[in-house]
């Protein structure tokens, strides 16, 4: 039977009295330990106060970090040009990132001031004529607007001190029309006599791209003044590369080794499903080749592919570690649908089933696959925007992201509720570090329309001082992942005994250590969940997330969950 409680009041004062007189129900026991764990040299429990009928009752929550150095990481996606400017020219740069590393992870486990990030994904950093830099002219250098290779080396060095792994965006689907490969091929074709076919022995670069003679339909564009047209699925400025050509593959092997030797921990592969548009098997073969080469150079490298399609999971057949799962992102993704609560079908039970199915589906293609989930990225409208700047909803989508398996990705600025919708430039607006100190402030993309970049929340500086801010909530969400390795790595089982559809209820088991995660996805109603401790092998609440003042609490086998709250039982 479902029991309902409203606000701060229990159904009876007897239940409140029972909690007040019970013995340390929250925080008993210690977090799982392992040889490759980073320990916090402080007390392993944080004492807080919760209110029951106006009376304060102590609750002890785990705070010992248990950060395992593997591929399951808390990633942070950075568009360098809008993150932090180190030299006052209005353009974000690598030195700017270095100056803000302590914001992401200060390397000191005894502090709670950083975000707890241990992975960074850098959007393209190589020379490019565009603001977004997905059309690259030199794969083995840094765009001068962002800095130098020495700056990149320093970034890696500083990240290594903090336990942060850096992966870079690698664009293999296409180059820029300004790349020397394409320029030489185009010049060759322009000078080719009409009665002669292209000869790779004369210009090997004509086979680096897909050229066809005569006017073509679809995504084809004329190569200069020649009679030949090239394919460009994404843009006329981005000619598609021929990844079936061994010479092209050798180029990318050399490029990958270049960055791995400089300290990159792996790659995010842009547009992987368009290597051969509509031909998944061929795309998987390309990924299998690339993964094999990269792992031969750096066995522990991490590779995640952009696979914006329904059959994304198939791509891990190639051996890559992850394929981005878009089904949880954006306004119509699982996380938003559950949070918004407009359709009652998208509730806690639905979300638990979705996570279980995701894990099982990936495992069916590769036992080593790691899920890669996110709320937003550089191609999507900002979460704050599609959630109508509802602070509790913005918090809760990050709470739900935080309890997911594998790698999670936070898009820079989402942790403070930055807005942005419409054109891509608007989704890549400047990070807001302070409302008064303009040091490090970026101008943003040149064509950014400020009318579609609405920011209703405070800056990083202000939110860091507010324990109830979006930023403080996101920090706590990431911290739970760093305390409980079971969250990212555990095998999921749905707790079918919990009948209330609004309650997300799963167990996760990792290395013989089990936690239970409960979440109330109802945005208005406090819920009570009865979960026998002996049967479910837990003792008490050891972690929690709340969007408001009311906090979860436990009375024997009953867990009381305010709206949009999450607890970890162990």
C-alpha cells in the first residue's frame, strides 16, 4: 500500500517520535574501499540536521571519497572559445582553462569547493577558419586563438596533478576546404584535362575525398571550377573524407598518436554515424580499425563516438568504450520527460526500467561497454531554457543524470543554469564567472544572438556562496558519484516490491558491494517508501540530494522522500 505524506508533517506524531528515539539510522557503515581509491583525510561522515515536526534530528551522511581511476568518469564538456579568456582579447583559450582547473577539481580531497570533475572533453582545438572549429585545416596543431601546443602540454600536466583525464574532439568524417589535402586535390582537378580521369599516382589526395564528375544531387558541391563535385554531408565548407582509403587511415593513425604522445587520454569522435551515412556496418568497421590502432598505442585510452541515432548501442560492437546515448538528453529525452512530469507514463518506474534496459542493451553488444549520458551539449538547447528556468527542475535533471551508470557529461555552464536556444552560436555562449569582476569573461561566438541567450541565474562567484544554488546541487550530485563507485559501475536490478510508479527504485552492485537508490520523481508530493532492511540488505540512508529545504529521512524500514529527492541506502 502506498503511504502519502505532505510537506514536513508525518501522518502521525508517533512516527516522528520513533525516528527521534531510534539509533543512528542514517550514515552507519563505511563506503567501499579499494586499492586505487582516493581517500578524503577527514571524518568519513558529514553530520546534518533534518526536521521532523519542527524538531531537529541528527543525520550522518557518508563523505569519504572513493574515486576509482578507471574509465567511468565525470566529464565536463568545454567549448574553449567561450569558457575563460586569459589574455583579455575576449576569446577563451587553453590558459583560461588552466586558470579555472581548481573550479573543476582542485586536487585536494579534503575540500568541497570544486565540482568533482575527473574528465574533460575539449571541443575541437585545432586550426580552423570557423568559430566552432569542426572544419580543421591542420590536425596536429592548436588554433592560435586558443594558444599553443606548449599550452596544451601544460594543461595536461596540470590535469594530471588533479586526476583529470583529457579527451579531445577528433573530426575524421571531414576536413576543412582549407586543408592542404583538399586544396591540392581541388587544384589538381581544376587543371585536369576533360578527357583524362583522376590519377592518384599523380595526386594522392583526390582519393582522400569523394569526388564525382558532373553535377550531383544531394550534399555535393563543385570543387572549384572543375567538372568534379565533392560530398559534404554537414556543410559545403566540410568535404567528407574517404575513410575507406588506407592512406587516409594512416593519416589519422599518425594524428591519433601525435595527440596521445602529448598526453591526451582519448578521443570523442565527431559524426561517427556519417562516416558512411546510413551504413551502420561500415561505420562500425571504421571504428573497429580506429579503436584497434589507438589501443595498440595506449591500451587504456578512452574512445566515445557521437552516434545520434536509434541504434547507437550497436556502435560499441567495434570495441570503442562508449557511444553517446541521446535518448536521455534534450527537452524530449528521458531525463527531461521524467522531470517535467507532464505525461504520467514517464515516471520513476519508467526511468528505472530505461536504465536497466540501457545497461542490458549495451552489454548485449559489448561486455566492456560504458554508457555515456548527458543532459545537454553544444548542439542542443540549454537545459535551463527548455525547463523554463525552473530551478528545481534544473537541479533534478542533474540529480537524475548523477545516478546513471558509466560516464556522465556536464556541458559547461549547465551547472549554473546558463540559457541559450536557437542557432548553435547561442548554445555556446560565454561562461559567467562573476557579475562584477570581468576577468576571464569571453565575448562568445561572433554571430551569437543575445536575444536568445537568456540568463536568469547568478554567476559562478555568487552561486558558490549559496548552499541552495544550482551549482551547489550539481556539486553534491557529482560528489555522490565520487563517494559511491557503485553508482557508475554497479549492475542494476529493479526493486519490483516498490509499487508507487513515481518512485525510482533500483539496486546497484559492484565488487560485491550493493547500494539502493530511491528517487521521488513527483514534483509536488512527499512520498513514503517501505523497504524492509533485512530483505534488501541495507541499514540506512548514507547519501541524499534535495532540491529544497525538506530532506529525506528514515523510520525503521520506511524512507520518506520529499518531491524531487534522491537517497542512497547501504
